[in-house]
């Protein structure tokens, strides 16, 4: 069962990595808010049947408040991510977005006064160097798309923290539908005013909406919930961390995107930093103690 769960998580990381290609295709159509609005609302509809056993009148009032907070953070993070991918590659977007894992201990320290572990501090330093090399190619010039992805990663970090600290108190599926719907409505509400509605009426963009909604947001999240019940948390974190690698591979295979050697080194530093952030300090026996999520 554990091998099956690990292979399932591997499939999830492939789906999430290739989703950046779909987002890049949408970005080439210069669609941000309408693309996000349609895909998140469609994802909410896909997950909705799983919540029918929990009547809406049984949802606690506090849950609505945290669904609004989580949905708003998801909206900002997704909007920045999609706006960034208009100007950068799928691979860059995937690796820079993965920095949210490294940013989490920093956010916890600044806003919740939780002291970061020294390994987390090292990971932040490595990630910063890696992000610089990936975004600039070693030159003192940061690309706008990569900057948007980095700011978006900060909001992804806030989103994960909110889910961990508050959403865990409530029924998972109804909470998921709520935040997806809120995110979709906020994106859609802005999109109808700032983007031409007819821009959505083309096959590449429709395909990107369906792929990300059905596979990335619908199927992959459902598979993740099942698989993480049957595999250790550290295994899950390490396998899902491959998402950024697959974003580069799929960008190269499908879109013909390429990286300079110094950017590949930056990717390696980011991946190592993300993996390093999943471990605790060495214990008294000299062994690394893995983080339990």
C-alpha cells in the first residue's frame, strides 16, 4: 500500500508540474483573472459532490470566516502566479513558487513569533541564492515575471499556514469547496472588468482551464488526500517537491523552454533548499529527525 501511495504522489507531482505549462499557455493568451476564475469555479463544482453528505446548515459559522480568509489568500497567490507566468517560463514559475515551503518558517517567525530552526535559516539562504541565479542568470537584473512569482510564493506560504492552523478544525471537503469558490469568484469578478470576455473563447485557453481544473485542482488534490493517509509525511513532502522539476521538464518538452547552466544551478539550489527545509535538527545521536506535518 505504501508503494502504491508513493507512486500516486509521484503522479500528483507530475500533474502539478505539467500544470505550469497549461498556465503558461493561458499566460501567452494574456489571460489571468478570467482563466483563474473559470478554473477555480470548475474545480469547486468537481469537488462539490464529495460534500453532499455534509449539509450546508451543519457548517459552523467560524468555518465561513476561515474559508473567506483562505479563499482570499488563494486568490492573491493564484493571481500573482498567473500574472507572473505571462512574463516568465513554466520552469521558472514552478521553481520560484516552490519557495513557499522555505518561506513558511520566516512567516511563522515574523507573524506568530515561532522561532525558526537553524536548518530552515540555511534553507532560506540557499533558496535566495538559487532564486537569484534562476531569475537573473547571474546578472543584477530581476525579471518582472519572476518577481511576481516570488511575491505570490509569500501568499502561498500564508495560505498553507492558515490551512494548517485553522482549516484543520473543520471538515476538509466542504472547506476546500468554499475556498475554491471564493477564489474563483474573486478572480472572475475582477476579470469581467479588466479582461475581454471573448479572449476565453479559444481552444488553447479552454484546454488549459479544463486541464488545470480537472486534473491539477480536482483529481490531483483528491489523490493527494488518499495517498498521504498511507505514506509517511516526509516521503510525501519529498515526492511532491519534485513538482518544480517536472515544471522544467514539461516546459522543455512541450514549450521548448531552455535554461542556461547558471539557471540550472539555481534550480538545484532551490530544490535542495526545499528538501532541506523538510528536516529538523540533528538529534543527540547524530541522526537527522524528519519533520512531521
